[in-house]
C-alpha cells in the first residue's frame, strides 16, 4: 500500500492517431498542477503520462499511409511528448506502450489473470468501434444517418467475428459494485452513478484478444493473438513502477493515488481496470477522476467543423502560464468547459496582468524608488496584520484545501480575493501620499505588501510555475523555501533582511496580452 508521504498520479495515455488537441493539453496541464501541488505539500510524487500506440486504429492508419505502424507510432508519439515539454508538464516518465518493459508487464498481468482461471478461449461475435477501440452491446447502439449503427459516442461500429480470449468480467460484478459505491473512488458523483447503473444491468465477459491484426502485445502462449488494446493500455500504470518486478517504486507508489482521465473512458478505468487488478491479485487505485470536455466556443472540436485547436499555438500566442491559468481558473474541474482566444485574453489581463502582475510591479518599483530596494524589519499595525492574515489564510489554508479536493477554480478564486485585498490595501494606504506625510509608515505598507506578495506567489506556483519562479527570484526567496510549509515560517523575512538582500528594478511578470482584430473576429 502506498504510504501517506508518497503520491502517484497519472494521466490517461493518449492515443496518437492524430496530433494533440486542446483536450490533451487540458488533461496534461491539470494533472501537472496536481503533481506540482503535491510536491509543494512535501509529498514524494511520481507523475506518469505517455502514449497508447497499439490497436486496429493505428494499424489501419499506417496501412493507409503506406508505412509501418511503428513508424507512425514513433512520429505521432513525439508530438505528444513535445506538447508536454512545451507546456511545462513535469512528468517523471513519458511511457510508450511499444517499449519492451511494457510488453513484459502486459504479458505478466495476463499470465496472472490466466493463473486465476479468469481467461478462456471462445469465439467473439459482436459490434466493435475501431475509433473507440471498444466493444458495444446491441442495446447501447444508436441510429445514425441511413440507419447506420453508431456507438454511444457516435462512432461507427462494425460486426466482428473472430476467435478470442475472454476475461470473466461477470465474476467481478459484486466486487465492482462494492468498489464503485466506496465514497471517493470515482468522482465526480455523476460519473459514479453512471457506472453503478451500468454494472447493475449485469456484466458480460469481455473479449480481450484479437486475431485480425498483429499490431499489439502478443498473448503469452497464443502468438496469433494480440491483447485487446485496453488490457495493454491500462497496464502502463504498473509498467512505470517496474512491474512485474518487486521494485521499490511498486512498494512505494502502488496502488496509484489518482488516475486523471476524460469522462469518455471512465468505464475502462473503473470497471475493466479494477477487475483486471482484482484478478491479478493487485490492489486497485485509490481514486479515478473523470474530467469534462473542453469546448471551442461551446462546440466540441472536430476536423469536419474545422475548429480543432493546436494547444501549442495558443501557448505561443498567449504564453504557457497564461494558458495554464485560464484552463484551471475558468473551468469547474469535472464539468465541461469552454474556451476561446478572447476568453483567455480577458481572464489573463483582468487577473494576471491588471491585478496580480500590477501588484507585484508597483510594490517592487516603489520599494526600489523609495527605499533603494533595502528591506528593514518592521512592526505592522492592525490593517497590516489583517491583510497578511487574510493572505496567509487564502494561501496556506483555502487554496491547498481546494486543490487537495480537485476544485481548482475554487482555490484560485480564494487566491484572487487575496490579490484584490492587497490592491485595495494599496489604494487605501496610498503609499505615494505617505511618502510626503509619514515616510516611516510608507515603509511599513510597502514591506507588508512585499510579505503578502511572497505568500501569494508561493501559493500559485503549481498553476503558473515559470512566472512564479521568476517572481520568487525577484523577491529573493531561496529555492528551499518555496513549499506550502514555508508559509508558516514567520522568521523568513528577518533572515532575508539580515542577508542584505536588495530588491532590484522589477521585470514585469504578466504583461498585458493583445489580440489582433483577425483573432477577435
């Protein structure tokens, strides 16, 4: 069982039959915020992401392009890694299912399921969606144009007949219901209710191998079969810890604390995956969270509508941290959300540039101009102590509590209220007037703001890591003193003063974003 001071978090591994879109970026960024937050809370974090490269969809696409599936996989996977690196996603491993250790892990879990008596050979006849890499019951299908049969996701299905290994999913129905009813295992609650209803209808055994193509992990002892892509894909979470070997990582980090996935693949992660693990006599993950979709101006992105967005274009245009901030602030995590270039610019300018960035710029500029950048120890009065108490509560209590509960927009809202309180304090105290009437009081006000800035910047690091690091450098905060625990250290300012630190002329943290008329249209 993973210890309390360890935290293993994963994204779903992306299917690279196309380049990354904004939804992939949203999942990678939100999971990175979780990983950075947990590190900052002092936990030993392992964070894994990657690509799921096997299956019929990839095999067919490669064939259409006149190249091997491996060549296609190598090219497409590289785009996903490039996206993660460009978006400052701090993964510990970027896993690819074509890697040798992953094939070994997949065959090992298969062997365990077989040893448990949960695999048997039979003939599969049924509806299969190549695009979803999923089997569907007749009752789940919907009618499309011209009486075409479609999956619940609206993807085409085809009638498939072939010899297949089956997994005794039905055997685990009661255990799965018990797991799904466990508070906190599957969130949000709406997803939990959907899965409970699905299992209560009765589970049928699952076809878990294919013979109609060979792009996948070979079934042990049945070389003409490759594993159903989800057996192989889900096992990646174990591969990254060294399974099947009894590694320190397996001992420390399994079961996973949290799988972050899209709502469209909840069934695979909360029914199939726990059943495979139960069969293999391995602990099930502690929590699965199914986030919502990101809509482009309220519409789902699709190639036919021509509204598919390259996330790296958005990051280049508006800045990585502005994009990260917008996605975590704008969308209630777990629900669908919408974005547009105008919305990103509006949010980033109002909160990052005009409120937080401006607070930092004018505070540090006034300290440089009026105090030559030299800090002194000071005793605050009631308004100063009230402000610092408000800021510390938002940064050390409210934001961390919300982030622990995965309600990021709520945590950032508390943080923003503290930023607004600082700006209101500046207006009320009017240090530019105090410079003439009470220079000593002016210094107290400016240094109170300096202390507040440090707390605000430490708190928001998981969301805007690059910009926050730059501002903490300007504030003279040592690398070792940037955790949430550091917020309760009230001696840091004294040490900073004694070190002789001098505030330098500040560099703007969040310049205002501009949008061309063409983009606005």
